[in-house]
C-alpha cells in the first residue's frame, strides 16, 4: 500500500491556510445528520469531542476512566508551548517549528510541525477564555518559563499542574455539550475493536467495564485520542491504566503503525527503588530551569555518598561535575530530553551514579535558592550577607514556583529537596511513534482518525518538553474540526449506520472469543507476571541502549512470552462483571504483540536517534557532532548520523521554505 500524506503544495508557511481554503466542508444543517465517535477524553480527545459537538456533529465519547477528567493528561506538570513571544526574546512561529524539528532529531513531518507552531498561539487564547489559571507575572500578564532544547521562554504554565488545569478547561467545554445533548458520554467503557464497513471505519465494539456487557456503537467516523503506549515497558511515568489497546486494534484492522520503536526517555524521573514498584513518578522538566544537574567528579566521593559517609551537600564545588553545563554550554541544563537522558545514563554507566543502584544523578537547587534569596533581599532592602535570611527568602521563591513538585518528591522519597539535592534518572515517558496519519490526521483506514499522542506525526524521535499538551489541544481544537469535514462531506446522505450487520457481528464475536479464552484459561500466573517480564526485556534490550544481538534476542523472548501468556495466564472472576484483572489481561496481550513489532522496528534502524543509542553504530565522531549541535545556535543542517538521519544539507531560508517530506513507516 502506498502512503499518501496529502501534504499541500507550496511554502510551509502557506500550506495550512491554503489547505483549509481547498478542503470540503459540511454545512451546519448537515452536521446534525452525522455521528462521530471519539475514543479517549484527554486533551486531544476531550478538545476534539467538545469542538466537534460545538460545530453541530453528534458525538459519542468513550473513556475507560470513571470520568473524562481522570484522563492521563491530568498528570502533565510543567507547561504548554506557544509562539507568542511575550518575553520579547526572539520567539516566532518559525523558531518553534525549528526547535521542534531539530529537537526531534529531524525525523518529524515538517508540514505538520509548522502547522502545530502556527496554531499554538490560538491555544493559549482559547484556554484563557475557558478560565485556565495560567501563572502571571507581577504586572498581571501571562508568565513564561523555558524548557529543554530551546533558547527562549515560551512555556505557559499553572504551577506544576498545567495538565490538570488544561484538562478541566476541555472537560468544562465537553460538559456544556453533554448538557446540550450533543455529546453522549460513555464512562467506564473500553474500546476493544474497530468495525470496518465497505472499507471505512463505521463504529467500535466496546466493553462496559462495570457490567461486562459487550456493546456495538456506530458512527460515520471514528477518532482515536487514546494516548501512548509507554506501559509496554511496565515501569513508566504513565498512569497504570494507560494502554495501547485502541490503537493496536486499529492497527490490526489495517491502520499502519509508524515509528513504534521511538520513545521519549525523560531525564527527570524519580529513580527506581525496587521490584515492588508498579509505576514511576515524573519530576517536571520545568525544574531544570533552576535545578543544576551534577555527579561527583571522583569515584571515591561516589562510594562515600553511596555508603552515606558523605552528604552531597558537603561536597565542594570543585569536586562536582555539572556535566550538562560542561558539555553543552549554550543550553546547559536545558538541553533536549534525549540529550539529557543519554548524558545521565553515560555518567551512571561510567560508575558515577549516586544512589544504591548506581542509577541516579543529582538535581540541585542550592544555587537557585542563593540567587533568588539575594535578589529578594536586595528588593526588600534587607541584609544580602545574612546567609540564614537569604536561604529562607530563596526557599520561599522556589516554593512559589515549584512547591507542589517538591512536596510530591518528599512524600515519595522521604527527603527534603530544599535541604538536599533531588535524585533523578531517565525513564520512559511519552511515545514518539503511533498510528500513521496523513495531513488530515486520517489513518490508512478511511474514516479513522488519530489525534494527539496516539499518532506519530509531530515529534520525530524525541519530543521537546511542554509540546505534548500543545499537540493534543492543537489537534483537537484547531486541526481535526477542519480536516474531518473533508471526509464527512461525502456522508451527508448516508443516514444512520446500522449495527445489525455482519461486520458488527463478526467484530463482536471476535471480542467475545478473546474474553472467553482469557476467563477460561485456568493458568497458574497472574497478568502482572507477564507484564513485568515484558517490561524488563523492553528496557534492557530495546530501551536506551540497543544492538543487533540483543534486539534479535528480544524478538525471540517476546514471542515466547506471548505464547506462554496465552497458555498460562490466570484471570480470576467472570466476564460479565466488574473485572479489572480481565481488562488488564486484554491490555497486556496487546502490549505483547506491540512489543515484538517495537523490537523489529528497532532492529531495522541502524542509527542512534532520540533517546536511543544503537551501540554498534555509536561513534566518537557522531557523539561529537551531537554535542556541537547543542553548544551553538547552528544553521539548519545535520551531519552527525548515518543513513536516513541527514534531512537537510543547506540552510533553509524562511522566506521560501520548500521541504521534501521524509516519512518513516
């Protein structure tokens, strides 16, 4: 099958405007005749559902949580990017586009990224109108902070709760449409298959998670806003319920999957503490604005810190290695996530990790506390040489900026991060791959659309911090509502889609058969046994460090693990009741299949990209080029990687940007 991305002709800066002017529309009276299913109610799905309903479509929205406001978007902490240039520091649509493509190791689709940058400013206005309480400066204007991989301040935030506040904005917009009867909400429902009728997505099969009932739901189009698949690693920063099932079922019905092996390795996660953990906790990247990352310079000090004979606060400045500041002076601690993650792993692998497992580095706020304290003392005409006063004032400033994050860290680790440095280590966070979509966000199955993290298009091999919320809301509020009309314009006389057809019956029977097998299997091992084993294979052999031998081994091991799962998994309870273990079993079954595809994709990529080292192709020359890339503001070029990584060989001029699309299956 040939992939047609349907990217409009012409300069990047004109593509989206020209496309909107040329695509088919559905007039308001005809929108009342069309049904749309939206699966997932996070920022992408929730904003899409609310906007489509506001336009007049009849929307059926599904989430497996007990409320749309519990979608995993609520966990996002640090902020949302937008090219408004409120700080007057040189930001622009082009600069956001540039940073996003560069930060993704030049593997994203440039046309989609430019559109994302273009609509980003509208998102902030939309959310302010909804009442989202963004932080404001002393004059009452919206405040900004920096995130990794950029040289400007463009991130809007609400303390460390930005995702929650944005989700409440989308949720309120949804509630308005639920009240009007334009959205019919299905809480505690999980999509288990897509129904294809005459080559088009015309509905889904869903399971009521409370009663166990299997239901048929029809529509003229289906939208997936179901997030990423980071839990294929078992331990990730994702909510435990986050899964790949909806996207994977779509893939098995013909929707191509793109870049499955690219995952976001977030550098600022609380380290693993033991086998008892079921998930990991993220510390917002915003902390890298003021926190300095370091390890001891000497291994004797590492040993002393590990055996607790030396406190990190007692180590002299000259005995500390602020390795990001040393390697990447222009960006310092705010290098992109993949660069920071690789650097932390390299230091820990070299024996400089500071916790008992040797897999942690420090994130230290002592310098920021001193800096802010002296500034506050100066402003308040107090004694800036009073160390106790300066520390107290500085801690108050840091608390106002990051207080809830510090509180969360202390509850989990039982250490006061105001007094001793945080410990962090890279962990799986966001997934770069997803369902392949064209410029209209339509998959290779007509009528099936994917928005937000569920699709692959906007971030390449690595995502810049604070861009997840931006993509989710851009897709839901400002892109899909236009592009879906291009498909639905042909359905204004189709009429309601019947559910008593052979296609719905076949899909329902398939779902029932799989559930029956899981319930009646009578194996000996719980679901988590298989999920944990899969996670260890994925992290050890398909994670940050990869090589041909381990990837081939991973493919064989996952294949065998999948066979063992279907033979020996034990699911207690019944199918026709609330049964979380059954729901989990279905999700892990899909992770096992995805995991094998993930490893096969990684095996085919003989390159290092994003947060992933391909060991046998990792050269000193290549790493030197990576470092140079983030030491200076370079021209738009990249020569540090072999093969398909080279996408641009000369500087692109803003006035006439013509980019040949490079898509990766």
